[in-house]
């Protein structure tokens, strides 16, 4: 006989700072709360060894340690954490139904989606090898480590231009490497780049290889027009070619914008009443752990208020 679906007041999908903060606020708000966090709960911060900008940690904290503390805090307050991914959701009949990749089916009065986003990578083996050792997908997070050093940014859109300008605060020189002969970023940003003496734009070049030993020592570029190789000796490479929100499961279930992000209002509500979203999955701009945590808090408070409306 099939098992009766387990019911929770709030089910949270995801396991980064947004999901776990929502878990903390949900459980502490008196709601039965579950987090479905995938095989390795913790989210993107598991990929970084040093976080220096999360309040409350005067010394750099490894991402895994920070996330373990959040998991412990949510669990201590009563949140149930499943190391399973949600594969299907039914946001039609209420309560909502969710199915995990482990075959677990559960129902929930309210759902918070906090499935995050993944930085897009070029996919070069040498790039993958040096992630966290000189290759970064986050200028805000890692720019500080390159004070007085030369670095390069790969990309040509608004985020690459913004990252390059931001990084001039720290780096002695920023090479912006773009594969085409014109940037795609907006005109204002292009003007700022050209006016900044620390920025050199290298057009028509692609990144072929990141080199180094334990840490990056440079990049090999190739001119796409002439085929000529160019070498830059530097310790930092920022890949700024955008992010992919993890919203595959929600296509056709929630309103997504053109780039796949979940659309919410300022109170984290999605297009389905009772379903909220928080963190990088709905944040096209900030993509920081503390912002994700803050939005997870807001989503849980809104979910609890929503649960109250069901009692009336
Ligand atoms: C290398 C690196 C370094 C960074 N450094 C910093 C830093 O120093 N400071 C800072 O503030 N920010 C930093 N960031 C950014 C920060 O990690 C993100 O802004 C933050 O983690 C976003 O949190 P989130 O909760 O929205 O989602 P995420 O952290 O993206 O977590 C989402 C989780 O949900 C899971 N998931 C996805 N789909 C499903 C599903 N269907 N079912 C179940 N689970 C699912 C994913 O596997 C993932 O574990 C860094 C990011 C990277 C990649």
C-alpha cells in the first residue's frame, strides 16, 4: 500500500542561505517545516573556502562551516531536512503536492522556492580545475583578494562590464576579455570602462586555458580573427557570463521572467497564492548570501502570515 504523503505547513525547496533562513524562521514561527535540499545541502557557498562578508564572523569562515551552522540551527529549531531534490510540484489543488527524486511525496500548505542559481562557466577543464584557486564567478565575493594585482574578466555583457569596473577598486589592472569586436553592455557602462585607466579591453579574444600550479598564474588567450596566441600573467580570472537560475521544475507552474528567474512581488509572493520564492532564484541583481538569507526570512514570515489566513 502506498505511504500516506507526509504533510508540513511549509516545505522549502533548496538548501542555501535563503532556504535555511526560511527554515529557521518557519520552525521558530511555530510551523511544521521541511527543507528539501538536494544530495549535498548547503548551496553555492560550499564551493568557497573563505567568506569575509557574512556578518557575525570577524574572521574568514569556510563556506561549508557557515552552512553547517545554518543547518544545525534550522534542525535544532525543528526543521526537518531531507537530502533529496524535488523533481515535481503540483501547485493546483491545495494542499500543494511535492515529489522528491527519492520517491517521497509530501503535501504542504505553503511552499518556499529557494533553489538558487548557478554561475555560468565556460566549461574549460582548466577553468574548472582552478575554481576557488584563482578562478571566480563572483567579483563582489572575491575582488578583495586581488588588491594591487592584475586580473582579467571574461565576458562582454552588463555583468562583465560592472564586474570589471567594480574590480578596479582593488586590482592594479583589469583586462576585460571579450570574444566579439564590440561589447554587449550598455553604452553608459562602456563609456565608464573606456574612461577608466585601469581597464584594458581585449576584443576578439577567447580564453583557451587557465594555467598555474596550486593557484592560477595566468591565462592563454587566442585571437579569434588571426588565431594568434596571447599570454597574460596574472593570479585572478573572473568569469562573468551570467547565471542560470535553477527553475526547471517550475516551468509552466510559476511565472518566470525571460531569463528564467522566478518573478515575485516585494513580499516574495510568486504567481501562485501561497508559494513564495527567495534568494538567487528570484534575485537578478545582488546574488549575495546575506541578501539571500534576508529574502528567506521575508518569505518565511509571509508564509506564516499566509498560514494564518487559512485558519480564518
Ligand atoms: C564560489 C562562490 C563564492 C561565493 N562567495 C560569496 C561570498 O563570499 N559572500 C557572499 O555573500 N556570497 C558569495 N557567493 C554567492 C552566494 O553563494 C549566493 O548568493 C547564495 O548562496 C545564494 O543563496 P540561495 O539560498 O539563494 O541559493 P544557493 O546557495 O544557490 O542554494 C540553492 C540550493 O538549492 C539546491 N536545489 C536546486 N534545485 C533543487 C531542487 N529541485 N530540489 C532541492 N534542492 C534544489 C541546489 O542544489 C543548491 O544546493 C559565492 C558564490 C560562489 C559560487
